[in-house]
C-alpha cells in the first residue's frame, strides 16, 4: 500500500524503529516548534517520515561481527603459536632420540671393537712358558762335596748337623774313606762290622736310612745322612758326638 505522503516509499521496520526513537527524543522541541495550522501539520509529517542513515539493529550487528572477527583472529594466533611450539618440541624430541641412538651405536661399536682387539691380542699372545726347572745342584766328588750334599738332604728332612761337626767325626772314624770297614771291634765279632765314612752297622743304617738316598751303606751321602739321623735321635746332633757312638 502506498504511503499517503507523496514522494516517499513505504516505511520499513528499521525506519519505524528510528522514527520512534527520534520522536521520543525530540518530543518537547517539536511541541514548542509546531504552531496550529496546516504548516505545522506538514512539518510534523515531514519530520515523521524522513529516512535515517542507520538503525540500532544494524549498528549492533556490525559490532558483533567485529568482535567475532577479533576472536577468530586471536584463536588463529593461539592455534598457530601452539602448532609452532608443538613442532619445535617434536623437533627437539626427534633430535634427542637421534642423538641417543647415535651415542648408543657409537658405544656398542667401541665395545665390539675393544672385544675384537682383545681377542686378536689374545690370539697373538704366546702361550705362557712354564718356568724352567732349576738346574740340579752339583757337588764335587770328594769329601767336602759329599758332606755338602748330605747337609742339603738333612736340611730338607729337618735333621740337625753342621759341616764342621760331620767332617770332624768322619776323619776320626774313617779318615775320609767311604769304603772303610772295621773287621776287628765287637761289632765285627758279632758279625755286623761298621762300614763307610761314619762307620755305621747295617741294622742302624737300615733303621735310620733317609728317604731319597741310596740303600748302599757305602754310598757317601747315604752313609752320612743315616749316621747323622741316628746321632740326632741319640745325642741331639752329630755335632755333639766326639768319640765312638
């Protein structure tokens, strides 16, 4: 339906809202400005239907749109920051993992290389050589040599005696002759003559024979060690013997 006022289009809801606002604000001034008559009516109609440039609803919509745009921009910035932080954290984690794997591999390679080197070294290392047995001690084949050899045997068996004490008794008993034999004393009369360097009878030799020496009563070392073993048992040591025993 056309407006009763010529030249103006039909009022929209926004126009009506705007007009209501203007009417409320300027009611007092309009009351003083309008005078009775046709001219005043025309002014009322003219003011009442004059269009406005914007409406309250339109202003509210624009403001809301701006706020939404700001929120969207902020959300985008936050999301971008979070994405960059995650990307950085992922990169650091990946680097740390790669560094650990490299370090583990280097350590494993070194341990393997050390084992291989040790194995090669062991393979090249000559087998241990058993120490050579000490050369057997030799003794002169004379009275001093026989006494020295007998003394080494006696020390090993714990039989006391000294070089001087043994030699002194040998010189008295046999003058140093290992084949000496007494065929005239009581032992000879009884059928058991004294024999050897220290004039030992067969029963005494057999009873006091020292293990590791010969069983030949005329053997110098066997004769000396058996006689000294007997003297140690009866007199404490051959050193204590100064006459027939």
